């Protein structure tokens, strides 16, 4: 059986893997912003490929990859999609074995980027768009990563099974006995979105909330993309958490699903991207990263993927509330980085999964 790696193990494994070799140091100031140059494009085409590890829903990831390949013919993107926690484990295990397959990584758990940065596993790179159009809250001060996407973890309900006036308005409402056996929820041991959301909810509402929720006979699934799909199929009436962009996509296709932005505040989850310091295709990795942060690509994230963007020039998706108008919980990636193993342990003890 493969041993699971904690954040402490990942740091130790990466330190051993990089011993005696050059590792880009953590800088006091970010490197200069980089433009896409003919030399970068030529170098990327010579490499001809890159591997993108991402936790975004596979249909979205594939559309993004194909758009890049259309923009830069001759460079293929190999999408390696899994839950954020699985990606974290995989990269740690690969580094233990001195395997460096990942070129660009995107996680729905911003804490992962903090851990990889601490372990000197990331390469500094600041795309021009990040330097000019991303606020300080959405880019690493040392230029190691930036928010490729933003999403929320709302409540939602099936509109065929639940009337609008009867739908929960917040987390406390999910504890009502009428929802017994009717709730679906994702797992922080698999999903980075749910790891981040669990940290925020446990901090703001206390672990007692989860202890009471666990008594509601909750259907437990893995990915944050799964609860909305279970609602659309009518397998459960309400979801306690999940990812907003899948809810938005299903709703836009006419599925009977409606999001609820909890009165207590909805967990806000950033999804940063970074280039691995050991990338085997560094030019292709930089080109893909620079392209993915442009206003055009970020607008595609919103319009096609129903994600939200930190890019100042990107317009909100029509038909849903603006991010600024939603009460959100505060993201604290550093706290998640330090508490994640304890959060998974406590969650498993409470939900018995």
C-alpha cells in the first residue's frame, strides 16, 4: 500500500530530492514581469509539450487545454486531472522517487502552493498580466504563483424536490431534521475546495456544527464537483457544499439546481497555478502560464468554465450575483497549510469516512 504523505513529509521528500542541486531561492522581491516573446514561443515549440496537473473539473480543463493548443499549434497539453489532495499526494510521491513529470500545477487548495513554495519546489515566474491586473491578494509576493481561478463553495438545492421558500438559507438550516437523509457533501481528504471550505466553516461556526451535521445521514462523495451532479440527478435534495462553477454550468443547461449563498457567509476558494522548479519543459510551462493569465483566457474561464477571475479586466458571468455582492468567509491558506492533516483527521472521526 502506498503511504500517504502529510505536508511535513512532502517538504522532507522534496528537500532530499533537491539536495546538492540548484533550487531557485525564495526572493525578497518578485522577479520582473515577463512578456511572451518570440524566443519563448520558439523554445516552447521545440519542447512541444507540457503536463498540466489540475483539480479543475475535467471538461473545463480539456477546453482550456484545447484553447491553448489552438493558440500555439505544435505544443500539446497533457491534462492530469484529479482531486487537489490526490494531486498533492502524487507530486510528493513522484518527488520521493525523483520523478518530475509535472510542469504546471493548479490546485483548488491554495495551501498546497504554500507548502511547495516552502519546500523550494516552485519556479518564480510573473506573467505580464499578473503584474498589471492582479491585486496583491491574488499573487505571491515572491512571484511563485497566482490565482488562476476563484470559486465559491455554496449550498444548493434541487428545484424539483425543494420549493424556494423551503430551501435552506444558511448552514444552520441544514441541521433541521427535515433534511435527514437528503444531504450530499464532498470530502476534504480528496477535494482542495472542500479542505479550504472546511477550515473556514470550522473556524467560523465551530466543529460542533460538523458534529451535528454528521447526524443528518449525509451522503459523502469525494470531489467538490460531485454534489451538484448528485442534485441534478435527484439523488439528494440539498448539498452542504460543492463548487459553484459546476452548479452554474448545470443550471445554465437547464438542470433543476439553484445555489444558496449562506447567510453566515460562503467559503471563498482561490485556485493558484505555478510552474514546478523541476519542470522538464520550462519554456512550454511559462508560455502556458502566461497565456492562462491573460484577460482572454481568464474570460474563457468565466464564460466557458463558470469560474470567477482575479483579473481586473475580466467581466462577471451574466445571470449570477457579482462576487463583490456575496458575503464570503475569509480564506486563510497559511492556516490550511498548517492545519490540513488535523482537519482531515477530525473530519474523518466525525463523519466516519
